[in-house]
């Protein structure tokens, strides 16, 4: 992460399974049921120019498998298979490609957010689930851990507390939505649990777990991903990623933090149903790629796509990054 050049991440994985007519109750099951497809998706993104790919482990935790009616004891095996498929794609490409171990959120509110276990998952259960996923990914030797689509800064902190035990670089990505302060009229991105970028940094720095030391010191990358707005085009896809990165950059600056890289990988716009009742996304590869220079100028270092982005999107991002030259006026983005 000492390079000045942005690193290109991959795109949506679940949506690529759907594109192959693979629809499962839990996408992690594809690691065992459709191994060739999983490897092929990774390979397609690498051929498109991705320099880092995420494992198919977003919903591989025992909590997700249990909700899907699957055997929770299968979690470790599915995670190991996921990393093996990613490694196979990298080996076949002959390229130097980083492998990120994908760690998704728990399927619902955790106790720390809901206030109890009547409507929330016990914190201890969430911790154990993250520990199984994170430590298995570490044992399989991924290059970094990517905590993603986190709706709760408190759960993100819990996962970081577990992840730092591995000594592997950690990326923390939250999913935000448009909100507007009634008193000031200011637009602030917040998660479904009400956490802003400022809240994330505050919760990580003011660690409530035993020991009390700052969790932020164990985090190398902070960022935004996904984005689920359904009515505001100006806050979906690439515009969402740019605004979210700007707000995160401001939060880092105000906190006096200058040693973190930023990551951004949004959805391909709003998901909609076409005439065949199939989900389609509104932002084309060209449209999203046109925003890449602005995203780099906002400070993003790892750039990719989430739901609905395809290898064609990543190829367009690759071309946009290649044609973008870093100039002095964006030197403030050099956070490491």
C-alpha cells in the first residue's frame, strides 16, 4: 500500500452467479456445488484487470448458514474451498493478484445495536461467528481481510477486535444511506443503524472491549461499499461512492488521522426489475467509469464494484485508472 497508483478491486459476485443461472439459498454453497463457476468468476475479473479479488465467503458464517437451513458445521469447509478457488484463479492467470477474505455482517441486528437479545443476535454469538470465518480465512493465507457491507459500526468494531488477532491487514467498509439533518439541512451518510463515518472512527478509537486500546490502529483501510438507495439516483452507484469517500476523508482529517487508505466499491446504480422480472442495474460500465477520476480525487485507493457490477464494469474502471494521472492538486489523497 505504499504505491501511489490506485488498486483495482473486483465487482459483484452474487450477481455473477445469478447471471450464470445459479440461484442458491446461500451463495457460499456455490463453493461446493458450483466450484468451476466460482473460479471462472474470479478469473473473469482478473482478466478484466482486477488486482485484488474477494473470496466467496460473504455469507459463509454459521449464522447465515443456520438461517438458510444449512448445516453450520459446513462453514469451515466452505470457507476453505472459497479461498482455494480464488487461489486457483490467480495461479491460472499468472498475475500478481491480492486475495481479500470477505467477511459480511451478521444476518440482523446484534445485541449491541438492539439493546437486548429479543430482537438482536447475542454479541457472543456474533463474535464466535466472526472468529470462525476470520481465523479460517487467515489459516488459508489470504492477503487481507475485507469486512464489508457493515451496517453497524459496533459490529465492525467487534469484527476488528477478532481480526486483529490474526496480524493480517484489515479493511473496514460500511454501507451508508442518504440522510439529512433536520436542524442544519446537512447531508450526512449513515448506516441503517444510524452510524456515520465520524461514528465509525469514534467507536473504533474508543474501544469498549477488554484492553481499551484503539482498534483503529489495527485497521489499514476504511471505506464504503454497496449502497441501497431506492429513490435517490444522485446517491447511488458512483455518486454515492464519491460522496461517501469525501465524508470519510473529512472524518479522518478532522480526527487527525493520516495513515489510512480508503476503499470504495459501490453498486451499479439502483436495482430494478425488467419486463421479465429479472433484476437489472441502472449504471453502465461507461457511466460508472466516467466517475472514476472523481473517485480517485476524493481519495479512494482501492476501487471496485459491488452488486450489479460486472467484469465489463471492472474493465472500464481499469481503462479509466490507466488514463488518469495523479497530479499535485490531489496529493491530499496520499494517506499512506
